[in-house]
C-alpha cells in the first residue's frame, strides 16, 4: 500500500505548501503569525515536515510543533482559516478529494499541539 506522500508526490506537495504559505502570509487573519519569519526558510522546512507527515522521508529537522508555536496565540478560528486555505490550495492544484481529505485529517490531529486555549474563542 502506498503512502499519501507517494500518491501525491513531492513536487505537488511542494507546490501546494508554497502556495498555502504565500496565502497565509498575506491573509488578514493569519499574516501576523508570519511577520518575523524568513519565508523561504519556513516553506522549505514545511515541505520537509509535510512530506514526513504524509509518510515520506524523515528529513525534517526543525523544532517540535510545541516549540515552533510557543508564544503564538492560535485559536480555533485561526486553525479553521488555516485548514480552509490549505483545502483551497489542494483543490486549485487538482488534488483528488480523497487525498486532500486524508491530508487535512492528518493536519487536524496536530491541532492540540499548536493551539493555545483551544476551548476559547468559539464561533
């Protein structure tokens, strides 16, 4: 059985991830999380992280999720917006729906590791 990484392919993961972070960095709700970030470095690290998340090579050498998001106040509306932007990028890239949903599901599992006060600021 092939992994999501194999089914999607590294080049497509790179394109989706790059477009996604470009949008996050310009999004009125999310951009402030990236103000003091080296954007090229972030994208490169995230391509490695996502590749690993999807079952690809374990080359990510960045900080743990908790450490990387320390000091950020990421709330449920931020996370939902993030997921929506990622989904839009997947659709625009022509990623089959089932692969996109599987990828989003893996990202959803990371929510407790990056969010602060997940029970506050509900809809």
